[in-house]
């Protein structure tokens, strides 16, 4: 029986992880659940799986959850704060850590799991985008097993050479090809993109995801962050990572070999597939995902991404090429910009402008420590908030 900690249990990935676990009660047991502050959903999850620990970031929310669990006579111990997240990620009893907390908040517990040598199912993009070198070093030093949950990186992992090589060329790999759905606006003009609302942007044509990642998909920043992740996961240079738009989201990514072979992983767009693959690795286990019907799909389309209409993808490549703390700046500026867009404080086309300005004005340094990256993250967020505050009067005039 393997003990599982789920960081971000109330999010989409967390809920789908619980669904996969429920299909294998003889293999997995939930050790701990963690989330931000969704008390009611966390309560339902605790009543269902009765973990040893439940962690909420906010103390007030944790107290509320603890009181309700006592009323239901559930012995789950409720903790709060970042230190508690690190505790449930590194506890000696834990075998598997699903790292699915969105944003920079997921960095510290993922690092704790790596240092403790856990099997890490990494769904938190920011861990590698912000701290790729530090995290990969912690994985190696701690003897952890790292398995990507993003459908694209999970697909690449599945079709890579069976023997993991230090360099792609050693395994006969020419390049990695990440597929992108293109989001809901891939055919809109720049003028039409300027009129996009958060409500429209949240309607992804293929995937069911959280708000932030859905907006990232619409701007193609999601794919940009995945390029940076792929660099660290597979030791690939930026020139070895291509992006192709594939609206059907059936081919989740591909690997091209030097002999001309291209291996692809296909499946229905359901995150339970990569979750189950990583949970059972190196075995394969039931996920609950329906079989893929290629005849019903009938056609698969591909096109190049348009980085003029969707500049976030190019900004990610630029940050990766600059290296150092530049990806951390990119990530923090994007998080602030997406949050502002969702609150109707800026327009859709303002998102890349916030990021571009942050990359242009904030210094880039070699990465030396986690504390340095957190400081850079805070500085970037302050810069982005100031940029948005200065932009808002202009936005209100344009709206009038």
C-alpha cells in the first residue's frame, strides 16, 4: 500500500488524482491533502478518504475545517501554512507526492519532496520554470523519482528511449515536438483579441482545467512555460524544442529521432491518463479514460503557432535563452497579469505587455538559491502590480 500526499487536492488535477486512487484501493492510500482555502470541498474530500493530515494555507480556513471535522468525528489532523506543506511532502511515511499547487506557492513543498527522495508527480509548472537548476539538482541529490504530469511532457517521457540519456543525441533524439491546442482564439485577428473577455477565455475547447492555466492556454503562455519545463526535464536546448498547434488535442506530443522516425503518444484529452501513468510507473494501471476512437475523430490538423498574435510563446523562448532568473521574472509577471485580466483590470492583449516590460526592466542574475528566486518573484510581482496600476486609468478612458 503506497501512501500519497496530494498538494492541490481541491484543484482539477487533485480531484482527478483522487479519482484514479479510488479505482485502486488495494494499491494507494491518501496520507495527506493540501489546498489553499476551499474549506467545503476539502471537508468533503476528508470525509471521503480520511487522510492522516489536511493542510490549508490560511490559518482561519484551517480552524474552520478542523471544527467541522470534529463534528463529523473524523481524526484527520489539520495544519496550516507553508511549513506544514513541506512537512507532508517530506514525511517518512509518504511514497508519492502529487505536486499540483498552482503558482509559486508550490515550489517549496516540491523541493522538500525532492530532497526527501520521494516519487514526485510534477504538475506544478512553476517549480521547473522558476527553479529548474535547483530542483533538478535536489532530485538527483535526494534520489527522488521525477515523473511529469503535464500531458505534453508525460507524452514525451513515454516515447523517449527506454534508457534515459544525459544528452538527447546519445539516445538518437533529434528534437522534441510539443503540441498545443491553440486555445479558443487561434483564428481571431489582433483586433478581435483586443475585445476578448475573461468569460470567453475560460471556455477551453478541449480540456477541463483551472482558471489560470486556461488563460495561459489562450495566450500560448502555457506552451511557453512547457518549453522551459522540457528544457530541464529532458536536458534539451531551446533549438531542440519545437511547438506545433494541433487543435484536436489527440496527439499530446512527439519525439523525432535522427533516423527520421517520429514517435507520438495519442489519447483522449483527459488528465487521468498521465496521472495514472505516473502513479503506476513503470507499470500501467486503469485510469477510467475512454478508448480513443480515431475513426470518429477522422482528421488531425497541424499548423505553426503565430507568435505575433500570441507573443507570450516567444517571450518564454527569450527568457529561456537569457537564462538565470529571467524565467522566474516571466512566470511572476504572467501570474500577476493573468490575475488582473480575470478581474477585468487589464485587457487580453495587455498580458504579454506586462511580461515584456518586466523582462526589459528587471535585472537577470545567475540562479544561486531558492531565497534569491523568491526575492526575484516578489520584486517582479511588485513591478507588475505597479505597471497595471499605471495602466488602469488609460483602460477606463478607453472603455468610456
